[in-house]
């Protein structure tokens, strides 16, 4: 059975016709499924902050409609095919939420839903920290010195032990990675040499 899909778009200014995808709708004769963005930050940067609540409310109402086998809020069961009803809405709605014209697919509805989510809904990725996000070493050293002056001896001992444990773990991991290297090279890199008195 053929499935169809439509992209749900936010158009903050219909005259400018700039748009951003906020959801996807997939359907066949019996089933309707909808999925919206989980992170609205990109959308709020694109449009008006005040619209976000309206968009989230619309997403909730779309979910309720889909669970009833309907395409959108205000849709009603009808003998008229779903794709024709959605086509009429996609051509007629001129407000800030719009649907693209329905497109066909031979995929089953669940795999189609996954495909259109991956293709059309861009979720922001977590930002990797850059070196600019970390304090300067001198600042950190100053903070450590202040902390050391105020710290109790048992706190310092615990920190030293944690550091030693971490160093031991790093050495073990590096040793496992480089087990093919000969021991002499490894010891030169990671194990301090003994100092002999002169």
C-alpha cells in the first residue's frame, strides 16, 4: 500500500516566505503518524519567541489528531481520500504553519516516518567545547593555590590519591594500547628514571 508524507513548516512571515521544518506527517489509508522537533531552540532563533508556545500547542493537537486517524486539527473522517484533503490544506493555508503538498512513497509507514525524520528534521547537535571555553592555565593555577590554602589536610590527601589513581589508570591504558612496543621504549616514555646521587 502506498504511503504519503508532508513536511510541516513554520513560516514566521508568510510575505517573506522564509520557512523552517518543524515536523513531519506520514499517512496511509488507515494510519496517520506525526513527529515534531524535540529541541525548539533553532526555531526560536529563526522566528519569534512568542510563537514557540503556539507551535508546541499545535504539535500536541497534531498528535491527538493522528491518534484518531486524522491529518490535522479540524480534519474530519470523510470518504474523500486523505491525500486530497491534505493537498487542499497545503494549497490553502497561508498562516505561519504550513504543510508541503503530499508526496508518495512505496515504503511502509514506519520506515517512511524514520526516513523523513532523518531527512527533514534537523535537531541541533551538542556543541563541542573549544579551547576558548576553558580558563587560562594561570587562572586555574591561581584558583588551585587559593583552594590549597583553605583546604583541610584530608581533602588534599584525597585529591592527591585521586590524581595518583587517575595517572595509574592512564598509564595502564597507554600500556595496553602500546603493548606491541618494546618495554624499553615504553619505560622511556612513561616511567621516570631513578636519580642516582653524584
